[in-house]
C-alpha cells in the first residue's frame, strides 16, 4: 500500500515539475525489456570496436575499456512501452571522452552513430545525440555493475537531464544493451526497433513512438 501511494505522489511531483512526457507513467521498478536471449560475457574474447567514418578503426579489449576515463550521469529514462524512471544513476564512458582522447578521430562526413550489440541488435542515432551529455556507454547502474539482463558488461543509455531542456531526448530503446561496437556513418541506417516500425527520431516530448 505504502509504495502505491508513494508512486502516485512522486508521479504528481514529476508532472508538476514538467519532467513527465505525455502518455508515460512513473515506475519505481526497473523493467527488463529486450528481444531474444541474454548473452553471456567472456572477458577474454570480448571486444569493443569502432569503425566507419573514422580515421582509424579502434578495437579495445575489456581490460583496455575498463581503463578509460569515466563519467557519471543522472537522468530520467522513458520507455516507449510507457514506463518512466526518474533520477537513474549511470557510470561509464562517454563517446565525447573517446574523441577528446583521440581514440576516435571522426571524419567530417560522420553524421550518424549505429550501436551494434550481441546477436545483431542495433540502434541508430544522429551524432549530435550520441555525443551529447545525455548519452553514455554505461558499465554501471546505481553504483554497481550492470546486471546481465540490463546489458552487462556494456550498454548505451540515453535519457532526459531535467536541467537540460536543450538536449533532444529519444526513448530508452535507443540505447543498445550488450553493446560491442559503434559504427559512424555518413548516412542514416535504421536499427532493430526502427526497422520493426518504431519511430526513427523517437522524441519523448513529441510522442514519436511509431513511424508514420
Ligand atoms: N541488445 C538489445 N538492446 C536493447 C533492446 C534489445 O531488444 N536488445 N531493447 C531496447 C528497449 S526496447 C528498451 S526499452 C531498453 C530496455 O532496457 P532495460 O531492459 O534495461 O530496461 O533496452 C533497449 N536495448
Ligand atoms: Mo522499449
């Protein structure tokens, strides 16, 4: 009972604060959503690759990835199936850091980023969003390594930063769990859910859920 009242109260607070996109409800749980099975992780053979419109392809082992400078990020995440979770804490590596450290050197024609994950899953984003403060290559959620069903060891995450209405925010599916690589592209290419009929831009405030 207690938690039901708390949920309603918090939902009203988020609405009043302008943090609740249309058609969403607040959840205090962390639902698990994906297509297919949860892959295993083998730290010896796992790698993270960057290719496409870059000056040089990059391949990092798990040991190397774990040494990269880290960023923490608190944001609200909004799933197209209508649950929203507020003030979620993530830790990982930002693509911008990889660029600043010159591990990634973009060619000028790079305009889109396609996340490639285990089992061929992919998610596409314009480069402006993937390099913005509300996108992270996350290894940790809420101070602990990701659990296998939430994407261990690495996933993309994207959400809304309440103090940053200037940032475009897509639905949470635009972050690929079990991420293995990034492809920079001059042209846009639909990812897994986008190919299945979900909206390519997926703006949470415009309720861009399904492609027209
Ligand atoms: N690899 C992979 N990543 C994925 C998906 C998927 O099917 N496979 N689904 C997306 C969808 S639809 C959502 S809502 C979020 C859910 O993340 P969660 O299970 O951690 O809540 O993961 C996204 N990332
Ligand atoms: Mo989703």
